[in-house]
């Protein structure tokens, strides 16, 4: 590429050589050849540095010499990398020899500082002779450099030739987010007020519908900025319960966008991949809520695609979607409101924005000559704020009047193909980017337009190509995040043994391949930084994996354990390791090898914990020093792993010991994580007590906990969780021996005087499942569970009563297979779902004056539903599905507010022919009820006008139907068909 690229490449290559050959090092002739090559490259860099002459050097021969220099620089880089590989191989082989067969006896530091970057791994590189072949190539490359220099008389330019910018902080526009810095925004207050006024007016006019407002305008005019202003305005925030922002960045992929909407609404990762499951989850998330969503940078002209994306929102109470798009035709497909056109800024607003970008603050470096040139530049930007900011940033702190005039008089402004567009401004901004940013940008340009680039993968590719500049203050990944976004996967059919010959390979992606075994030769890739194994049927890692000491990202599916050999703990640079599986024999790693993996971040699933035979090993895992972990899963289940690994006799040996439960309780006690943790999930825990650290005051960031017991567990009490201040989601399952849930769970001593402190202050969702021995729930005081919205009780056959939860936020209750449970007075419940084995007494005993929807399904033993008059005054939706022995619904004629009635798979249900539907009913849906067709025809004929209704009524009808959708596939498909119609 340009001379600046050549200069940077030569500089970086010389710096790599400096690491390999420290100053003052002495060696054989081969070493001198490398030192002389280094001197030559440093001299060339001194002449070329800061040049960006593709735009300033017009002579063909000079361009040809630049290309020659670039080609030879690549050759030099290859030679240096190959010598570095030889040094690294020598050290790793020495490490393996020293390690011998002594598993877990020595730490990685014995190898001489193996915990840093590859360049810091080299202890005494000068002591390693340079192979003759590399020495010969170094001499040839040096001769090529000198030949080019001798032939190039015009190599040394003057200070006035071409552009010179080294530390220009001008970046590429990343995917948009909702974050906003208001001092950077000019001229949009009136637009913000207009848009908010439109949205509030539409919400009052159509309060139960989803409104779509497109913001239209050309690229760079400020549509995203206006959307941010509206998104963050208090008038919007105070009327909605869900907000989300998704940067679509092109054509609508319904599956991808739906997944991103879910993650934006919940602030949680989403593992679902099928559209059907994603839409179900989204429908549940928005059910009964008011939401506000921004879809930024949408290109769509397809009505079917748009309708499919909107389908899950019918379950919301109301919603507003703002779509930013440059295309008027696309806006017509999506809009329910007249699009709002975003116009260019006025000159005064553009000028204010330019001064802020170019001068940092009012009056800084603002000489009158520069101000006048700046005004003329702003006029050429045509009111496009992105262009104004880009040019202003390019000129920031630039005091040279000639450089300002160069931009003003550039021919790019007059280009027919670019006139009136944003490209001239951005092209000029690109010309003045620092070299390392240009290289990253140009690498991304190699991919086709609209190609999906995944952020983490593009960063790892940049790393592997050496495009990211090291910084002692930040990790290389953080530098990558600061630099740009996006990348894609590659495909392979098989991995040959010869893969080990690719000595300089830094990035290897085997995603979506059929590879089930990695050759041992892969362990010779000492420079490998990233190994992607997503969706690979891989069963185990090669035994020599510990030699890949520069590996930073080992990525595979966390839900399928991969057998890991001993020595995995030597990969101390690992940032990404989704799952750590513990084996039970000497071939496998043990939990203590987590000790030195302090750089792990994101999610970690530790499986095979049943095979931990020593409490000391568990302590050595040092989970408390893993400060970058956000999600931790601790897994004792062996069902899946037994199919994957060779030997699991260790667990059976432990089971014979009477201290089995106590042992695993101590193991869990030793696995205390760092306080930065946000999500904790424990599976198959066989112990008798949960750890004391769960009630520790330091876990103020925990927002989700899942506790899953096991058939082997002997735990009789739940842990104290009520004092966790940020806990929002709690799931408790398979606690086979828990009989009572009381003060110990709340975190309040019985009879204590610890004041009116509220317990579970932030909890929104609470699930209990598979607790066959549970009989009592007590200990709740006024103010506890103050934020609880949803309560689920599943498969708790001996629980008789629910405690009095006074929270006014509790609006949804679901009870499944609890045949003794009776619910009394719960005034705030709006949605009640009853499934499976339930008692008929629950209908009469339940007093829920706010109840709007009732669903009863799969309850095949009940014969009668006798509705409590105090619970049906506001009932709008009644769904009864798969209740085979149900014969009557008592109180049907008293449903004075019912709008939707759905009856299905109730083969014994009957109504008297003269028994009429409520006059408020809008939708009647009956299927697979053999005794009801005649009654249904009478109702449809008699109340034809009432059941068809006007369009607004039909819309609300569809909304209600979605809210009470069954889990059954046929019902879900029916809902989708209705919604799309």
C-alpha cells in the first residue's frame, strides 16, 4: 500500500528483531546478518516515516519502488517470524522436557516468565544460533533493500512533500449505540421535541398498538443522533418499562435482529439460534409491557420480512419503534406513522460543531486565517454533521494554514461521482488517519459489502496479522475494541496433519466443520493466538496443547464438554475458555490447573466437578482472583460428560464414602468467585449445604442465580439469598429433600431484631421447580420481594399454600403440577396460568380482583372449573386447553368483561345451546371440542357483528390472543398466522 504502510511495516519488523536480539548481543555470523538487516530497515524507516505518498507522489517509477520496498519488507517479516518461531520452539521443548511426567508439580514460571506476550517469552534468544538458511535469506533481503535505495534518488522528500500525520485520533464509525454525549450535538433540539410530540400523541390515540416512526435522510445527516436524543429523553423513559437499541447496519435478517432485540431488552446473552424459539422468548419478554425500541440503519423493502420481525410484539401492552433509514421506499414498508425527515444542519449549527471538533474548545488555536478557511470547508460539507465532525477531527490541533487549504481546495469536492455526498469528507478524513488505523480499515474492506463481520473475530484476526499496536496500559484485545468491529467465520472439511507446518499461523477457525479430532501437529503452532472450534464435534484436545503458550482464545461450545489434558493450566494467556472439564484419571486436567488462568474473562463453565477428589485442589483453582469473569457455571452433572471422556471411576469411588455430601459441600465452599460476578449457575450439586459466601455482602453485582440440585443431594435448606441487593432472577430446581423454605432463605434470623431491612429488593422473577418434599413456605415480611413481577411454582406436589407476598408489582403467577396448592388473596395478579395436576379447589379459593387473563391447560383430571366471582370481574381472556375430562365451566355467564375465549382439546366440555357468550367478546376460537360445534355455530350466527368488529377491536383481539398463547406448537403457529394476516 502507501509509503506510510511500508514505513510502519519496516518499523514493526525491526522492533520484533530488537526483541529477538537485545542491544549489545553478540553471536555468530548468522546473528550479525540479522543485526545488519535490522540496521538497514531502521535507516529506511527514518526516511519513509510519516509519509502517505500514494496521494502525493505521481511519478510511476517512484510508486514502483514503493511497491518493491513493500514486497521486500514482507520477506524480511517472514524471516524474522521464522527465527522467532525457532527461538520459541527451543524454549517450549525445554519446558516440556523439564516438566517430564510430573503432573501438576511445577508452575509455568519455571520456564522463565511464560506469562506474558510472545516477545517476553524469550529468555536469551541471542544464545540460539541462526539457521544457515535464514542467515542466507537475511543477507539476500538486505541486498535487495540496498539495491532499491541506490536506484531511488528521489526517496528523501522534503518536509513540504505530502501529508504528515502520526498521532491523529480519527476513527472508523463503529456500530451505533444508545449512549449520547449531549455537548457534541448541535441543532437537534427542535427535531427532538417534534418527534417526542408525535410519539406521545400517537400513544394517546392508539394506546394499545405498536407504532413505527421512520427517521429518514441521507447518510451522515444525523438520524442516529436524533434517535439517541429521543431514546434518552425522560418523557420517553418514564412511560415505558422496556427499552432497546439495535444497530441493524443493513438488510434485515429477522433471526439476527430478533436475537439482538432480546439481548438489548434483557441485557443478557442469548444462546437461542432458531427463529421460532427466539420469537417465543421475545413474545414472553414484552408480554403486557410498554416498550420503546430503536432499529438503527435499516435497509428493507420487503413487507413479509418486516411483518415477521414485528410478529412477537403483538403480546406487548403497547410499543414504539423508531427506525432510521435513508430510503423512503423502505420507510413506507415499515411505517405506521408519517416518516420524520431529518434535514441537514444550518450553517451556524454546522460551524459550532466544526469548531468543537477542530479546536476542541472555543478559542483554542482559532487564528482568524484558519477560522475563515474552516467556514468555507463547513459550507462544502452541506450540513452533514458526520462530515463536519470527520473533517474537524482530521484538522484538530493542525496549525499549518497550507494543510487547511489543501482540504478546502481538494479535487475530491468537485468529483461528479461524489458531489453532494458524504464520501469526499470521509475520504479526506481517511487520508489523515494514523497508519495503523488505515491498515485495519483496509483489511475490513477486503470483505464484500454487507458481509457480516463479528467483532471479537475481527479483533483476533487483526491480532494475528500484527495490525494492533501493543500498549503497556491495555491488553491487546482492549486495543482491538478501541480500534474497530466485525468479522466472519471460515469453513474447513478436514484438518490435515500438515497443519503443523504453518509455523506463523496466528488464527485458526474450524467452526461448523465435521472435525472430531485435532492432530498432535497442531501443537507445533507456537504462534497461534486464536483457535475457534464452535459447532465442531470435537471430543478432546490434543495432549500437547500446553505448548501453545501464546494462545489467548480457545473457543468452543460450552454445553458439550471437551476432554482436556493435564497441562492446560500452562496456557496462562488465555482470555477465552468457555468450558473447563475436569477428568478423573492422570491424562485429564484437574481443577487446580485453573490457578494461573487469571486472564479468563466473560463466561466459564466448570464441568466434571464430581471428579474433584481433593479440597486442596479446589482451593488452588483460585476462582476469587478471576476478576474478569462475569458468568460462572459450576457443574456436577456427569450425564453428558460420561459419554465424552474415557474414565469416570473417580466419582463412583467417592460415592461409596459416607462423607460424600460433606466433601462436595466443601468443594463448593472452596470455589468462591470474584465479587465482579454477575451470573452464577450451579448444576447437579450433591452436597448437603450451600456455601457461606453466597450470603456474602461483597456480591453486589450478582443479578442472576440458578441452583439445580441432584438426586444424590442431601441439602435440606436453601441458602440465604435475600440480602443480595442486585439479584433480579432466581431459579431453584431439583431440591429433593427441602421440606421448608423460611427465614434461612430470606436471610433473616427467626426472632431476630435486624430492623425493617427488606429482602430480595430487586428480584423480578422467581422460579421453583421439582421440589417433591416441599410443604411449607413462610418467613416473608412486609416489604420483602418488593420488585417481584413473576412467580412460577412447578412440580411441587406437597406444597399447600403460598405465603402472603404483598408486592404490588407481582402480576404474573404460573402453577404447574401442584395438586395440593391453593392460592388465596393476591390482589395484584393480572395473569394466572394453571397447568398439569391441580386441585379444583384452586378456582373457588383464589381471589384476584385484578385478574385479566386465565389459562388452564393439560389438566386432564379436573371435571369442573368454578370461577370465583371476585376473580372474574375484570377477566378479559380465558383459555382452556387439553382438559379432557372437563365437563362444565361454572360462572361463564358472569364474565362481563371477557374479550377473548379459546377452547381446545376439551372433548367432554358442554354448554347449553341457549347459553350465550358475553356481550363483550370479540374473539371466539374453538378446536377439537366435539360437543361444541353446534353451540359455536349458534354463537357465530347470533353475534356475527360483535365477533368480527372493527379493525381497532381486531388489533386488540390479536394482542390478547398472543398474551395467552399456549406452549403448544400448533397454537404458536396459529398465532403467527393470525398476526401475519
